[in-house]
C-alpha cells in the first residue's frame, strides 16, 4: 500500500513521516516514534490506557488513524516530565499516593487528569470520579488515584 | 467504527474520512428546529448554551454518550448513521419526531427516524449517501422533558433509556406527550400507544403505573451478556415511570436532579 505523508507536532516537535493509511495513531506513536509511554489495552476505546491529547483535548489514540492526526498537535505522557528530568506535580502526586501498582493504566490516567485539572482547579471528589470514569485500573481500586488527583490540584492552587 | 475495524468485525476496502469536510459542523436554531451539522462533535453539543435552551432533552442525553474522551471525537452524524439501538441521540430524535437530512450527488432528502432506522446497526443509508444534518424539534419553554438511562457503568451503552417530553393544559392534564425508548428493541421506538393512553389525562401514580404496564407489553427485548430479556422488560416499565415523573415535575415548574 502506498504511504501517506503526514505532518504533525508531537510533544512540541515537528514530525514528518510517511505512514500506511490503515495505521492506528496509537501504533504510530509507539512503533514509529518509539514513544512507548502510551499503552494499548483494549483497542476499542474502553480502557483509556491509550489516552493522549490531540489539539488540547483528551482522546483515545486507539480510535484514531495516524493520518487523521495530520496537522494536529499531539501530546503524550512523555510531555509531562519537567525539563530537568523531575516528575511534574501530577506524576509526583501519583507516586506519593501509591496511585499506581503495575503502572499499565497510569499514562492514560495522567493524560486524562492533566487536561481535567487545567479546566478544574479545585475539583470535588464527585468531579474527580467522573473525570476518571473513562479509565480502567485493575490494581489500585481507584481510591489512591483520587487522593493523588486531590494532591495535584492542591499543589497547583498553592 | 474504529472499534469494529480493530476487532476485525468489519474489513472495508476503502474508508473515506469526512472529518475535514468544511461547513458540516454547526448548531443553529431555524424556525421550529435546532439544526445540527453531521460533523458537530458530541462535546460541542454538551457545551452549547443554545442546545440547553432550545432542546434541554438533548443536553441531558448527550452526557450519557461514552466518556469525555469519546465525546471529544464522536460526531452527531456518526451516532445517527451507526444505528445502534441503544444509542442516546437516535432515541432523543425518535421521541421528538425529528428529521435526518441525507445528501448525495443529486441533492438532498429528508427522512424520519422511523424511515431511517431499519434494525440493529442498519439504516436506510445508501452507499453514496451522507448524513448532512439532523433537525431536532425545539422544545417549548413550558414543556417538561427528561432523559433517563440505566447502564452497567456510566459511559457504557445503555441497557434501557427513555426520552420524554410532556405538555400540561391549564387544568393540569397532559395536552401532549412524546415518549421513546432505546436499548430494548432493534431500533429506538416511539411509544405511540402509551402516548395515546396518557393524552388528556391527569398525571398521577395510577396513570403512570398503567403507562408502565403497557410499555412492558409493547417492548420486545432480547437477552444478552448484560441483562436478560425479563430484566430489560421490567426496567423498561420502571424507566418510563421515572421519565414521565421527571418530565411532569419540570412541566409543573419544579426542579429535579
Ligand atoms: C468506549 C465507548 C463508549 C461509547 N459509548 C457510547 C454511548 O454510551 N452512547 C452512544 O451513543 N455512543 C457511544 N459510543 C459510540 C460513539 O458515540 C461514537 O462516537 C459513535 O459511534 C459515532 O462515531 P463517529 O462520529 O466517530 O463516527 P464513525 O465511527 O466514524 O462512524 C460510524 C459509522 O457511521 C458512518 N458515518 C459517520 N458519519 C457519517 C455521515 N455523516 N454520513 C453517513 N455515514 C456516516 C460511518 O461510515 C460508520 O459506519 C461509544 C464508543 C466507545 C468507543
Ligand atoms: S487501548 Fe485505547 S482505550 Fe483501551
Ligand atoms: S496500576 Fe495496574 S492497572 Fe492501574
């Protein structure tokens, strides 16, 4: 199959590649760009592990073709780390609160929550629960994730 | 559609991405209808003040469509064309007796939800036709509307959902009732017999119970992994009562969560 040329911005960097039209954005990110922080769980939009930002909004990268991201600004979990290599406040809050065990779901949670916190600086628990309802975690039981989100929100408002 | 491709349930030779076709993403009020372009994202409807004002039923229903990450990408045209019998937007459109505008190279055609939805995931859409816009009739400020749903988890497809719009006369009896149910039949279904039963009568527990019993007779649910046919039938009756009560209270000027 002929390749299709796409140009996009990923974590601030301009990228230009030729891809198969059938390639999923999630596979493009992992296999072509080698950004393996984005995880793939279910590949049908349910688990949330593959959540990334496209033009600022959280979306499922397993439900988009790479060609559909042409001209878009994409952010993956790798964009969160601080310039000096330290975890950012949200990642730190996940670490402090044991909000991850195996860590498979974590990149999806981080991307979902980071855009949520930009719009909701002081969320209540119900809002946090609603925010993460589209992400599945098989290990933590969610309570610690909720604690982490609260801590991250407080860090920002301080 | 991508889940279907990923699970290899569908293996089309060609896919046409209409995501970049200009001018198909809009929401405006036009006479009696709220007109929404096929490429309008669920998220835009959820955030729209115009939708909230002119068609609160739609604002209430759209929150039940998947999760935020799904609504950021999903479109109105896609939800209608997909023809899922438990999808929220087709149920709302059916209750309101809205219209679907189809377009092909020869022009446009307007069809009713009844003509459009044929059975599970099958619509009257021809290979060369596109859903261009959806027209949701505007709900009068004095009417009360409600959308209720039960799903296994919020964001899952609904087991049963009911959309209701009611008007009350000065004496307090039903002067108009629009009611549709989704998730139980092979297509979203207007409950016309129940609407007729309610028409002209005063809302009370006994009447709601009758509406509920009739609904349970009318629906033809099937069993699946998520619930048995009997459960869905019972639930249909319960949900009709909930929707009617909520809509009636709103029409009486009350507030309900
Ligand atoms: C985890 C998850 C949960 C979900 N939960 C819900 C839910 O609770 N309720 C619900 O309603 N939906 C739900 N969905 C489905 C979601 O709403 C999709 O957005 C919807 O199926 C339409 O997707 P789309 O607009 O991207 O269209 P696509 O997936 O691109 O298209 C769907 C179908 O419609 C056709 N099509 C699309 N647009 C047009 C057009 N303008 N003209 C003609 N044909 C067209 C396509 O060819 C395809 O066959 C869920 C999806 C996921 C992944
Ligand atoms: S892998 Fe995309 S949502 Fe599960
Ligand atoms: S930490 Fe293992 S799935 Fe969430």
